């Protein structure tokens, strides 16, 4: 029973104090309003400045990527030219080894080998 009385007493003392704390109004002056307006203007100016810097960096990155892309394309062109040269050399070697003239042009190779 004693704990119930303490509990009720506690609520009777705390509730009025809590109610007073909530009813207290915070004064909002014209200086506060002006300060908020100035802060908003500064934030907007910083946002515009950041957007312009980001756009400049984006343009710079795009130009570098385009330069690297053109260099890469030039190197691939050189590589393909080199590969075509290697293929040509390999083809010429194969023709010289396997597709040369027969030893005796008057007879076919099958007949000449059989008679020898």
C-alpha cells in the first residue's frame, strides 16, 4: 500500500512540472527570421558554386576520356596492321613450302613418282 501512495504522490508532483515545461513558448524574433533567410541564401550560393565546379570537373573528365579513347583506337589500329603483316608473312611461307612448282612441269606428281 505504501508503494501505491508513493507512486501517486510522485505523479502528482511530476505532472504539474511537466505541464509547465511544455507550455513555455520559445520566443521567435525578427532577427531569428533574418538569420534564417541569410543562411538559406548562403546555402543556395554554395549549391550553385558546387554545381559549377562539378560541371567543370565533368567536362575535364570527358575531355580526358575522349583523349584516352582516341589513343587506344590508334594503338588497336597499329596492332591490327601488325597482325595483318604477320598473317601475310605466314601465308607467304606456307605457299612457298607447300605450293611451290612441281619438279617436272610436264607430268603430274602422281605419275612421275610412280615411274621413279
